[in-house]
């Protein structure tokens, strides 16, 4: 007798089978992860420094605007990263 978990996993694998990645695809995806992690970190460092300046100047409007910008840029870069990773997955290792 199969557990509910095993039955659910079987149904899931039928509706969306697991995609096997080649070594080249894994390498490309890791490279994309690394590139975007550095881009995100770069923007975070810059904007957090700007937030610190705004805090020291007691400019609360600028603080809020910079925090929104940080969130927006982080989401944008993560979206770009996922798009590129999806292209690598779909292209069979071609980037």
C-alpha cells in the first residue's frame, strides 16, 4: 500500500516530469547564479550606503524611497536571473 505522499509524488511527476540537466546546463546555471548574486550584492551595498546617509540627514522620505528602490531592484534582478536560467534549461545547455 502506498502512502498519500507517494501517490501525490506520482501524480506530480506525471503532470510535470522532472527535467534532467546536463553538466553544461548545471555549469551555466551556476554561472548565472554567481553573476546575479554579485549584481544584487553590489546594488544592496550601494543603496544601503545611501540609506545610511539619508538616516544621518534625517531625510525620512529619501529613506523610504531608497528602501523601495532596493526592493524593486532586487526583484528585477532576481526576475532576470530566473529568465536566463529558464532559457538555459529550455535550450538544452545553449546560452
